[in-house]
C-alpha cells in the first residue's frame, strides 16, 4: 500500500467513526450489538415534549462501578453497590465560538433532515 491509499483509508475511518456508515462509506447494512448511541461518537437530542420513555436511557439504569465509588475499609470486603440511577438523554446543546474582535456579523445555520434554521447576530 502506498501513502496515498493509507491516507485515503485514514480519512474514511475518521468520517465513519462519528456517525457510522452511509450509502458511500462503510457497510450501510451493518447490525450493531448495541444501540448506535453507544457505538458511534455523534450524539443526538431528544425533544423536550417527548414521552418519558423516550427521554430516559433505559439501558443505563445499571449499578455504578463500585471501583469508582471508592473502596471499603477492608480490601477483602466488596463495598455495597450504589443505587441504580436513570440517565436522561440530552434535550439541548450549547456551542461556544471564538471570533476575532473585527467580526461584526455571525450567521449560524442549524440543519436537521430537510429543515434549516438560520439566526443572525452582531
């Protein structure tokens, strides 16, 4: 393999890791052993008005790792497990930008599916 092919494969891997396969990249028919949110890096937002069953991650109601909670008095005694906690999925996002002082106008466009929302500020 030459360096051009290696670089091309690296770019493909970098594009594939955050969101998963598409028509032109990876295997679009792949079957994951876990939910895509646990496999790929890109996140998602849940609408505020969603049903309670859609706002929580049911798979995350497991006990916390006792090693993260601190050890017991005796190393031979396993500490009691922590209470199960339900993890709520995100419904908002925050973005921070660093722009030069000379920037007098900033245009932000948010896209999802076929929808677009543009907002301008000074």
